[in-house]
C-alpha cells in the first residue's frame, strides 16, 4: 500500500503580546512572500490539533500559501486566564489583530473552526480590511457552550466532582483529550462568551467578504449554518459528509473544499 504523505512538523511557538500583556502563541509555515492564511482553532483544541495533525497545514503550504497558526487565549502554548472577562469576543478579535500587526500582514485568507470560526466572523465584520475571504467551519456553535453547566464543569476542574450533565460531560471530555489543556481556563472562556451575548454570530450583520461555510452532515447545527450562508451576501455552503461537530476538521472533503476556496481568491496560479 502507498504510504500517506507526511504531516508538517510543529515549530516552536513565537509569542505575540496582545492587550493586557496576553502572550499569544503563533506558528508559521511556508514562504514569507506567499499569500497568508490565518488558521484559528476551535474550543478546547489547538493549532496542532485542528490544523497540523489533520493535514491542513501540509495541504495549504503545498498549494502555495504561507500559514500563520494561532493558539487562542487559554489554549495550546498561549497564556491561560481564569477571569471570564478575558475571553470577551472583542478581546479575542483584538488578539488576532495584534498577531497580524506584529507579523506586518495587512490582509489574510481566514480559516477557522467552531470557536475559531465564530471569532473569524467577528474579525471579518469588525476589521473587514484584514480578511479577504474566509472558510468558517462548524459555525454557529454558541448554543452548546451556552448549555454547558458552568458550576458542574468548575466543580470537576477544581475538586474532581463527577459531571452529570451530558453536554457538559462531552465538553469536559473534549477538553481533556488535548494534552496541556487547562479546564479552569476553558470554563472561564465558556462563561466569558455569555457575558456579552456573543455566543452566536449576528445574522443581521454578516461579513461582506466571500465566505465558505462548512458543517458536518451529522452536526446538529447544520441548518443554522446553511441559514448563515444564505444571509451572508457572498456566502456559500459546503456539507461535510459523514462528519459531526467534533471530527469534521479531519475530513479530506472539508480540507479539499477549503483549500480550493482559499486558492480561488489568492494570486496562486
């Protein structure tokens, strides 16, 4: 049998200082002069988990892109915060703007999944000159975070008290799946998303850039994703066959569609 192509090596993180001295871990691959894709992972994941081990970075660099990956606050090698205010949507968007400013990049193609897609939607709306086009997978995903039982998750994180709520148990298991995750920080993030009512994107104020929405066929949010695509002036929708919310990033169909969509808006031949 032919061997699978090797995955991309994970470089050491380079840290960007965002507001309130937040250290945000970043990673780069590819030619510095190539069009850049900013890749932002989902809740309880990391750049490595969403984009490197799934083959996205490999395929994007082969397609001629430079990839700039980010560990969002509370994830991967970035700083942890246990104050929910630190995870307000405006602060998460400001982290990405700080990354682009530090790397002296004016505008990017954007790749986000779940929480990363939610933050990408807001970046495209709040700073439209910084996002040329976007691939937003698994959006909206605010409601599952809104249903997470904060007190149960916090009690488990601090005292080991068993979690009885099924949704909360799913997210705790997701958090524990990725080495190095700090459940206390992720609980603070889920709580912070509620403070400003920012869990879900505002369908009345969509991005104006071209956006590909992609959601698993077995994901409970698929119809909301279709609706967002319909409400976005330059929106398109792609269904990811045979995938649910937690395994869609690893889909080859999703990867091929996303890379092709980003290439269609770049200067790559």
